C-alpha cells in the first residue's frame, strides 16, 4: 500500500512539472514570435545553402572523379626524332613528363615513346603502331615528321595527331591534325643580348676589333632563319655593327658536323658561336678552342651547356615544352577543340634561357631582365623593321623602301613553291612571327648575315 501511494505521488509530481514546462514554452514563444519567425527563415535558408553546398561538392567531386578517370584512362604516344642523348629530344621528354605530372597523368603507364624515328615512312609506321595500341593523342617532335603524321591522321580519324614544329595542319583539311610551336625567336633574341654583352666587353677591352659572330644551323628552313636572325638582332641591340656567318650541317643532330662547323666559323674569325642544332658538338668545340688560346664563346640551344663548356658557354636559348603539352592535353581531356595552330611564348612561361655562365660580361643579367620585360609589356618587338634592312626581293615575297626597310611581307606559301605569297606579316612596323600559323615563317635574309653554304 505504501508503494502504491508513493507511485501515485510521483506521478502527480511529473504531471505538474510537465504542465509548468508547457506554460514556460508557451510564454517564450509568445514573447518572441517575430524573432522565432526570423530564426526559422534563417535556419531554412542555412539548411538550403548547406544542401546546395553539399550538392555542389558532390557535383565537384563527381567532376573531379570523372577528370581523374579521364586522366587515368588517356593513352599518349610520343614520336622522337632522336633519343635522350639529344638536347632537343630531351627537352620534349621533360616537357611531356612535366605536363603529365601537372595533370595527374601517370607518365610511366600512360605514355609510350618511340625513339630515333626518322623523318620518313618509319614515322607513319610509328604513328600507326601507337594508334593501333590505343593511344588517343599522338605527338611528334620534328618538322619532317608532319607529312607522315598527316598520313596517319587521315587513316585514324578518331585519334588526334599533333606535329610539333609542323606547318601543314591548317592546309591539310584534317580536323585531327594539329601543330604547336613556342615563340623560340624570343629566347633566341635574349640569348643574343647575352652574346652582345660579351662581345661589347671584348671590344671595349681591345681583345677583339671585329664584332664577328658565327652560327651553326641545321637547315635553311624558316625555323632556323627566324632563330638566327633573332639571335643577331639581340646581339646588335648591344653591338649595332655586329655581323654573322651561318654554316649549315644539313642535319638536326650530328655532333661531329656541328663541331666541324663551329671550328670552321672560328677559323674565319668568329668569336661567339650560336647554334640551331641539337647536340653539344659546337659548344664542345668552342671550349676546346678557348682552352687552346683562341678567343671564343658559345651560346647553345635546348640544354644548359656548362657541363661540356664550363668556360665557353654563356647561356642557351630554351623552349619550355611542358607549357604547350599541358595546354594541348588540358583541352583534349576536357573534350574541347584543340586549336589547329597553337603558339605561345615568354608571357605564358614557354620561353627562357639557361643559367648565365661565369664568362658572361658584367651587367648581363640586368640586360637580360630588361629584354624580357620589354617582350612582356610589348615595348620590344624582335623583328622591328626599323632595326634591320634587306635587299629588294626578286620573288615578290616582300617589299622594301629606299633605305632597305621592309614595308610589306607575306608570311605564308599558298602553293607549295617555298615562296611566301599570302598573309600579310607586317603590322605596326614589325614582322609578326608565329601569328598566321604556329611554326615560324620569317625567312627574310637580312643584311649583315652571310650563309656560307
């Protein structure tokens, strides 16, 4: 009986407490009805925003997962004209490696390289093999590859073929054939500034009296002509009276021929040797000459030459190919149209020069910085027509005024006869390089340059 009374008493107390709590809740609600309404709306908004954020995160995660899957699944082929012993090909190998790293692509499993592929039918065979193996995008790194890349592109329409340094994509009629090329003329010019500073130092000291420069070129193609002209214009920005001889090797990579060409140029009195050739042959020859007492210095290409020419090497002009590979692969992975021609330069990070050698003249870094700044802000144009003259054209490809300054020049060849006859290249007093197409088309022979062969 006592237990029953105790239970009844406890029950009465619970009911009383619940009633008090209910009254308190009603009072609070009544006193803050406006605030409660606002709070409820804010809470609903916050909840909706949270849901939107969560949905956006889910969508982003899905997109990231999709992109990651695409980056995992993509198969890339690369055709190289030489191997990693060539500075030029090594620049491409490093370029594709760095682009893959930036995009989350496993280089070891997703990239297939074909080494030492000549500029002949073997390039088509290599391209077809890569396409048959499942590569969805295939790059080649040499100008002479492009005809065979086009042949493969016509037979594998679902595969994208990118001929680096090529110039046929725009006229091929193939939507899956592309060309890419950096503004190499920019780093050529800046490396010429480095050479000019050294030349001025030698002349100021009375060590040399003739500002005579030499250049080892691979072929008399526009790519090479554009580069060596930019190089001399860089030299002349410091030493206006400088002049240059060019010796061709008729090969992109021939260490012996490049060394022999450098020796021949030094034998003629050239004190600085530039190059558009892919080996260390020329810098090595210049280093040997310097060690034997000849006044001679070297400006290389593609790679830092200090390892083979520690005293003779001043710098090297360099293309940062990873910038172009990355830009191309980004569009491919996103399912976007890759431009038929794509070119970029210092402003995009695609041009540089290697570390300055210990033999560089005092003030060289400041001169280099000023040149880069001028290129970046547009105050410097490498092919400023007021800075060079040409002899009158015999083929109608350009026009000069009474002083020899170019007033009109075509940039493109419409019929394959190797004479530019369409596409105006002169704008606002300078020759626009790599605008009408990505590959260089500056093929004017300016005064002050002599081709020896």
